[in-house]
C-alpha cells in the first residue's frame, strides 16, 4: 500500500507540475505580447511627444509675437487718445472764445442800435 500511495503521490505531483508549467508558459507568452505592445507604443509615442514639443514651442513663439503686437496697439491707442484730447482742446477752446466773442458783439450791436429791442420783442409776441 505504501508503494501505491507513493506512486499516486508522484503522479499527482507530476500532473501538478505540468499544470504549473502550462500556466507559466501562457504567462510568459502574455508577458512577451505585452512587452511587444509596450515597445510599439514607446516607439510611436516618443516621436509624437517630440512633435508636440515642437508645436508647443512654435505656439509659444507666436504668442510672444501676438503679445508684442497687442502692446504696440495699446500704446498706439493711448497716443491716439492723447492726440484727440489735444486736438479737442486746441479746437474747442478758441471756438468757444470765438462764439462767446461773437455773442458779445451781437449783444453789444443790438443793444446800441435801438433801445427798444425789448419792447419790440414784447410787441411781436402779442
């Protein structure tokens, strides 16, 4: 009986070892496939990352140009605004003085011509 038990035990151990070997073989094949996939992924990803970095550098450079243009436009708008204010002051002040002077002359002339202007206007209104 002892020999039969040892034989059964040996056969069971051999079958167990065959099952472990089969699992190890499938696991090795799966890891090999995974390694190939990861290698392909790495091979395709690195050039894409390089292209992405080049693109981002180009975008950053273009944004620098845009910033410069916007700063220039802002300075130009400020200059135009100040020039508009100066032109407004140059034109408005003499114009107001001229109109005031003209109104003063008109009042002076109308007041000295006939002293009955106020009466005439009252009579016209009636």
